[in-house]
C-alpha cells in the first residue's frame, strides 16, 4: 500500500494546493510558500515547469538578490501554515520551504507572459512623518494617533464535511458515480466484491480501510473531498500506466496492457512481443498457438527454462490450463495459458520486483480483461512439441542455462545419485535431469565423490551394481555420460579399455583408462562388458605443466565407491558374475542409470 499512500498524498496535496477562491495575487494579508530559489533564469524556469506538473498554482519571481524564487500561492496566513505542513509531511516540497511575504519579490518570470505582476506584491510605502505642534506654553502637542488599520479578514481555512454532511452528499451520487468509487477502491486493493454501486458492509469496510491507510478518520463514509482525492488518485494511476484494452487480431486475444510501460515490438510465433518502454523494465508476451493437451504441457515445461521465468515461485498445471509465478532478487513474472477448442492462448507479464506493488494491479487488470476470440492462432504448423519446435518456440528469448552440467548415476531405489564434487561446487541450486531439485548429502573431497539426494523421491529405471574384484587389464569398458552437458536429451556411451588398477604414479585410489572423455562425462559410470560398474569417471585434472594424451582418463574404483556409500548409510548394489552383454542391452542399462546433474546460480 506504500505506493497508494504516496499517490494519495500527492493528489491530496494538489487538491489542497488549489487557491480556495480566485483572489488577486496582491490581496492584502496574503503570503506565498517559497519552495526553491535558483541562481539563473533558465534553471528557475526548468524547476517551475517541473513543479507545474504537480501543482496548479506555481509562480516565479526575481528576487532583489538577483536569484529567482519558485513559489506556491498566494494563500492566507493561516491556510499557508496548514498547507506548508501538509506538503512537507507528504515529501512533496523541500524540507526548507518557508512562508514568504513577498517583500523581496520583483519581476514575475513564471507563468510565462505574466511579467510585471510582482509589482502588486511590493511592500506598501511607509507613512509620511507627522510634524509636532508647539503650544503657547512651550510644550509639544502630541501627534494625533494614526488611523486604525481595518482588521484583516480571517484567512480561509479548509474544513471537511461532517459525517452527516458526507452522507447527504453521498446520497446525491448516481449509480455510475458510486460504481466509479468501488472501481477505484478495487484498483487500490481495498475492495474485492462486485462493482454494483451498492454501498453495503463490504464497500463501507473498504472505504474505512482506505481512510485509515491515508490519514483520514475511518468512518466508512467518504466526504466529498475524500471522494475527489480517491478518484483523482485512480485517474492519475491509470494515466501513469497507460492502461488500454488492445485487440490483437493476429493472436486472437483481447487484453488490457500498460501501454505507458510496454510497446509492441514484433511477432515471433507463438509469441507477440511487447518490450519495455522508456526503461520501465516491464515486458509482456501474448501466447497464441494451436495444439492439444500434450502441446499445453510441453509449453508449460518450456516456459520454465526461460530467463524471464525465475525458478522460485508457485506452479500449477491443470488439465486444460496452467499458471506459474517466478521471482528472484531482480524480476518477477507471471504466466497463464489455457487450452480451448484446439487453441492455446495466454500471456506472460515480467517486471522489476521493486515495482511489484502497482504491477500487481496491472496483472489483475490483465487477468480480468483477458478474452480470447475467434478460431485462429499464430503459426498453424506449430502443433507437435518436438525438440525442433521447442527450439523455435524459444527463438529470440534468453533461455536460462545452468552454470555447468555433469553426469551422475543412481545408486539406490529412492533416487540417490553419485557424481563428482566438481559438479556440485558453488551451486545456488542443484537439479537432477533439470526438473528435480536436489541437495548434497555427503561429500568425500579426497576421492572427489558427492552423493546427491533429490528433494522428492524418484523411481530409477536402473540402479548401479558394483563389481567387487579388479577388472581385467586390457578389457573393454564403456562410460555413460552427458558429453555435451545439457545440450542433448540423453546420455551417450564412449568406449575404451581398462589400462591399470593404479594411477600414473602408482596411486591406489584411481584406475587408469584408455578413453577419450569430455568434461560433461565426468561423474558418469564406468561399466565393464557385463554391465557391472567398475568406477566413476573423474574430471580431467588441470595441470599447466604436463599435457596428457587425450585418451588418458581416470576413475574412482568401485571398492572405494562402496566404502564411501557404506559410510553414508547405503549398502550399494553388488554385481553378479556374468558374461558380456549385447551392445544394445549394455547401452539400455547404462542410459537408464545415468542422469544429468546441473549446477545453477
């Protein structure tokens, strides 16, 4: 409500700043509120013009010092005190503003075309001196007393209506005027019932809440002045946002948009792009495409990968529609789409979190006005959600990507995953297969192993079974991994040979492989010909002094892995002795147990 309070304070001050009566600027007993003084005429005119956007009675005078004063008024002395207090408390004028009698005012420079009016506020000339009269006895006769100055009329004082007077003035409102008040209260978040023009308990409660929030007595009956202030604040908010109902023929969508903050940019099926205007930071995407439930669900998945839809926030997918909210430290977004008669239509609103108060009202205006029409949608060919379709759908939009992705594999039936410590370092968020949030349960820095658990249990298609004896040197092996990180939808197998049970320097906690691996393969399972896991592929060690051949890789052996798992409370599956598997069976087993582990900011 902070924005509402500031807006009403501004409107109230503008209403209070209006002269009570159309009086001559030189009327005796009137004063000015001096709010600024500038050394040059150009600077003073610029500031007077700026204040003129908020106040209707801005004036400017050259001072006897040569500077230029910017003032409000004129006012009666009592009224000036009240208005100076109100304007200062609302933060609408500088704190050092003060009441000036105008003795030092000279030529008027603002408003333009009213020069010379300052002469009216020149100080009155001093009275002529009175000569004394000498009496015959030599004494001086006292001078006659000066004529009495007429008493000043009491300055006008702003007095609001009593509750009884407010009810009587309210009773003269017609239905459209009463509905307008409900609409304004609803816009500012005080009223959430139907706009019917009936001032029942709900409307009275909302009026009292508005009054209390904005420094008035919470009577539940708005005075004429309060009604004027509320409606003026509403009108100002509408103009500030440029809310306008648009009928987008290409998309077949009618919706209210903040046209002062966004402007149409281009079509890129299935989106109509409205980009930020004048640095507002606000953007809108209208969604329009043909499809079925599978298309709707595919769209739901894809939108969550866009940079404009942060990870944190509520998500709800129903049979025929979905909504999602995303927020982080800088932006907040809201998306909605629905499926009706083979057409999917919706919208995405994105804006800075600092603007969340008023943008919540913009979102409500969009929600209540959203109305698909017609039987057409953009890009009739965009029905199946293939990978190519998804890439096309995200064209022109920044896709949120993880910092890095590595491989891992299931080690128990609840979905626990073993990967490399490199995969989980410095992550603000960790996921399995991009969609499932996960946390690090155990790390073994010496071995370079990390056990990752999903936030919600998963049902693996296959779980690793570890070989307990040493593999045959020279035997064929395969590594399952996401060689190209998150760019491919499934892992690939890379084949090689088992070279030695130790490292190059005789290390017993690593095995040496003859296999050309890529960074994304790190953390993947190393399998022998029978499908048993004989180790976990380690990432290439950075070594600026020695460059190993590209087909030299290393793995953490299975006996060390089993020891780490037992320490974490997991038994770890043991492979049964068996012969070589057919290549297609080995591929199927390896890809079912291998997962993508992604690290996000």
